[in-house]
């Protein structure tokens, strides 16, 4: 790379000021990409269950991730990559589209509206105020509950658990090859993750796909092909179906979950990179606008909410300190557009290990809950268990807010309930009372 190129990168990303160089940033970007590229395979499969065209969602996933990475890298100058988020894609498909019977076009409209609210809240710093107002127990229980929800989806999709008339759920036929491959894949990804093998998740998914093809369990459609058309999902958002109470709550859940996920990831990864100044993020508004605009772009292209990826921490560990790391991830995401046949060759049970692994990581947030204080622990517990048991992230969050306000009130500690939590609890209680779950 010549001097002028280095000078350009220096001018844009301030490499020397952040104690890094082009080579380090490129390697950091590659590292982050390898740890999160599983999303280009998992996301189309999950959203495909909603009736969306898998090829179009694959293209939308790659392009949306690239847009988010480019905006974060060039405007925010942070080594944080973005892509459609796990958990939110599951909520989109299984809770909103399948659970509520909402057309996927309307669900995309809800995603777009949540992004628009994000832009407004980010510009006027309301987003920071909201995050700071919510109790830690509710923040952490939401993340943990989504982890269990992902685990339920994974086990059900792989056939590990099945319907049981007597006990509601039961163990599936563990002699089935697909079940054994899914369980073996989870063990494999854990072992690879333990030894810090880069790309542990994608390696496992590809290995199961190859074995499945060789065993005749799925069809292998190739590796490289033409870029799939995005037309089936491009600008298919339907806003007319949003004017109902139930859809307002859906928009709120998209907003609320991504609010904690994105802000927590931004702060956590930046802290690991040593980028916090007096405990705060410089250029925070730019970083927040990056994921807000990516959410709207993703909805327009045809995918669920986009969010900063905690896997960016792997790139930070490899030395990434500037937005050049994120830009490299974005370029690699665009390069993946030609791998559509490979993505369509992956059977559903091959992604189960990834969902379980991500679920295990998200469940770790429960360690941050004060389990010794029952007024904090009980609402957190209800939030966590209601998500998988009601098959609804929204209901889990609602029960958490309502129980937090009620328990604190009856224990004589009403002053500890932030006004926003109290307002949301009342609104959700009214919704349940008059409209049901």
C-alpha cells in the first residue's frame, strides 16, 4: 500500500492517534467478520419461515450489514460492525408474523418505524435518557430471556424437543441423524469457542451442511452463483396495517430490545477498546445514528432490525481501534453476495448450534441481576421465563415491566420505580386487560 493510501486512511480514521495502522485494522476487520458472518446464513433461514424470499433476504442481509458498517466506520469511526440482529429476527418471524398472523410486509413497516423513532430519539438524546432510566435487572433480564427464546427455537427446529399432549413438550427422537448433527454441532461450536478458534460458528454450520449433504439429508446447491434479486423484498413495507394497538406494541418491542442491545454493545465493545473518555463515548450521537439509519435501510431492503454486534469485541481484541475495522467488515459482507447458493444449501438443523450458542452467551447477562433483592429478582425472573414459555418476547417484556412496578409498589418502594417504567407498565396492563395477550 503506497504512502498516499496510508495518508488517506490516516486522515479519515486518525490511525496513529488511536495507536493502530492499516494492517492491524484490516486483520481486525477480518477477525470480526469471521465471528459474525454466520448471520448471512442464519438470518435468511429464519426470515424465510415468515414467507419472505430467502434469496432476497440473503442479499438484503449482506447489503444492510455493509451499509451499517460503512456508516459506523466512516461517520462514527468506531471498530464496531452491524448486521441484522439475532433475537429480533426470531421475534419478527415467530412472534409477529407466525404468532400474530401479521403479514411480513407489515412487520417490515414496524421495523422501519422503530428505526425512525430511533433517529428521533438519538438526535435529541432521549435514547440515552431511556437507557439510564431503566433498572439494571430489567435490562439484563430482557437479554437473558431472548437467550432462552433462541434456545427454544433451536431445539424445536432441530427436533430435539417436540410436542407432547401430556407434558406440553418432550424429548424428540434422538436417533434421528438431524438431531444428532444438531447436538454434535453445539458441542463442536463450544469446543471451538473455548479454544478461541476464529469463525467457530460458521465452521460448525458449514461442517454440518457438508455432512448433511453427504448423508442425503439435504440438497447441496453449490457455493458460488449469481447475486440473487432483491426485488421480492425491496420497498415492500406496508404501513397501513400498523394503526392498531397490537402493532404499536410490536414497534415498541422492536425499539426497546434494540435499544438495550445496541447501546450495551456500543458501550461494552468501546470500553474493551479503551475508547471511553471519562466513562462516556465521544461521537456517541454519530454512532447511535449509524444503527438507526441501518435499521431503516434494512427494512427498505427486506430484513429485520440491524444492530451492533458484540462479536466486534473479537476484532478489538485483534487490535481494531477505528472505523476502518468496520469498513473492512462491510466490504467482506458485500463480497459474500456471490455465495447465495451456499446459504440456500444450509438445512435448518445446521443453524441450531448457532442459535443455542448465541443463546448461552445472552443468558450470561443474568449474572448482573441482584438475585438477593426479591423486588429486583422476581420481575427479572418473570421476564426471563415468560419469553420462552409464552413464545413471545413482547409478553416477557410486558410482564417484567408490570411485575416490577406492582411488586415495588406493594413492598413500599414505589420511589424506586422510574416514571417511564411505571407509565409503560400501566399501558401494557391496560392492553392485556382490554385486548388480551
